[in-house]
């Protein structure tokens, strides 16, 4: 619209020559109030139905629509609230959880916060075992809800000191103990298959053509992949993996038999651990500052959609860290390192699939949980990371192109 015709319509012209109404139409998001839903039944009914947002700058950069499911806005602050609620309610339905019961779990942190919140709201005790390296903010959150926290050394899964075994054994020794086992409990998968995935499919108006996310237990990846592939087999479902994990190799070398050693035997080892046969995959040699993601064994949740995964990206920590700061500074989105890594992977999938696609990923948890680590520059420097300047970061050239 020309300035002259806009003036005829009563539009005020701003100093830079733009028209006020056109400017507002292009930038303002807030809308008049719409009728609200009635009060929900307690905080647990507020889990799920999280917003799906378009990341505007990254969408413009890639020529795709990059969507992010805001799981950090769940009441316990992460995607793991969903699995926590589903696992506990399944325990109740099965009669394994009764008044006076105590919930036990081995957790990378967020499942612990979700379980502590659900346990508090439902009146159960909670004992949560986790590696001592976990962010203090997550430990504080669990203790705030009254959970007992057991810190374990960072040891291999086969060690009885590993947090997984400490939780399992704690529950076995407690007559009123209930072990959730998020890695192999398919209620974790179900919480995404029946919750997160149908929500994002409907919110995107069935436009999603690509999906990518990292794995801690595999529940989010497998549950969403399972649902999306049922809607449309052509939707590309990808894994994002940090260094130090095993899944990138496990997924990306399926076709050329990369899981075989030089003699043709399997590189994966099966071992008997705690009464179960566990398949271990050789881990990548590096390590990562991300928390809650990356695994070295085949969990039941991950296995559920393994055959449907179309490919994998290995994401560098330095890119995830720059993305965390980019999201904060340019998109106004304050999230943790696994969420930032997922967004890097969403850009890579957009670049791989080409312009016009709609890619969705998950913002697993919020940034406040990592204030003392990811968002403390001196801590980053102790890990060998020096951030680029914000001008350079915001130009996004560091994201390059994935040929
Ligand atoms: C911060 C964070 N991101 C991602 C994940 C991975 O989710 P999932 O267990 O569904 O694979 C977790 C799991 O604990 C997590 O804590």
C-alpha cells in the first residue's frame, strides 16, 4: 500500500516512512482474549498441550518452516513430565503403586524433577539416583518437591554403582517401592505416541515433513516417530546425537553393515546385567557437555522405532552452545543444551531436505536449569569453549550447509 493511499485510510505514517497499521499487523502477536478453558484438575492436568512455535529467524535462514514444541513449558519444566505422569499412572492402574508407596528411578535429572513433582502431587515418596555431575539446579528442583536424591559416581552401566542399578535395587529392597525404569518402560513411549505427537501434528495442521530429536531413553524419538510414520510414511524422522553417544553409528551404519566388526561379527555386545540381557553399542570416543541425551545401549523405548528412523546427525557441542545463545538473543527462547542441539539438527535436516519443508523438533527443557553451566561463560571456558561475538553468531554462517 502506498503512503498516500494509507493516509487516505487514516493510517499514521511513522518517522521512517512506514505506516503504523501495516507495521503493527506485521509485528504484533497479541490478540483480544478468547474464552478460557475451565480450571484443570491440579497441576498434573497441566502437563502436555504445550505450544508449538515457529522459529522465525531460523525459518527465514533455511527457507523452511522450523517448528519447536515447547516442552520446557510443562509445569515441571521439561519434556520428561509426560513420561513421569504416564509411568506413575500405569503403576497405579497395575496396583503396584498404593498410598504410602515410594517411587524409585535412575535419572539424568529431568525425569527426576517430573517424578518428584508427580509424587508430591499424588502423595508418594520419591528416591532418585543420578550421576553427581548433574546440574545443581535440577537437584535443587527435586529436593524442593521433597524427593531424596542419591548421587552416584560416573561409572559404566555394568558397574553396580551406576544410578540405574542403585534405583532398581533400592526399589527391590523396599516392600512399598516402585521402580519406574524409564529406559524400558513403554509408558514413556506412549506418553509421546498418544500425547506429544498427535498434539504437534494437529498444531502444525498436518504439515510436518521432517522431525528430528536427540535421545536419552529414546521415548521422545520413538514415540513421535511411531505416530508420524502412521500419518505419512514419507515424513523423514531423524536422530540427533552428541559426541560420546553410540546411536549415531548404530543408525547411520545400518545399511553398510557398520555394526559388524572386521570378521563380520557384531560390534554390539550382549551382556547379562542385573538379570537382563542388555545390548551394548560401541560408543563414540568424544564426550559432550549436554545433559540427558546420548546412550550406549539399546533401550526398549529406542528399539521401538529403530527400523523407522531415516538417518542421524552427529551434532558438535560448539554448535549446540552457539545455538543456545542465538535462541536466547534472537528468538527470545531460553532453553537447555539438548534443546539447542535439537534445533541445530532441525536446521541440518532443513538443509538436507531443501526449501519449503516443515521441520519439527523439541525444546526439552529451559535454560534456567543450566545457569551455572551453559550460561556461565567462565564454566564454558573451563570446558574449552569460547563463544563467538553475537554479531558473528547472529549472521548464522557458522551453521553452514550440510551437503
Ligand atoms: C534435558 C533432556 N533432554 C532430552 C532428553 C531425552 O528425552 P528421552 O528420554 O525421551 O529420549 C532428556 C531425558 O532425560 C533430558 O533430560
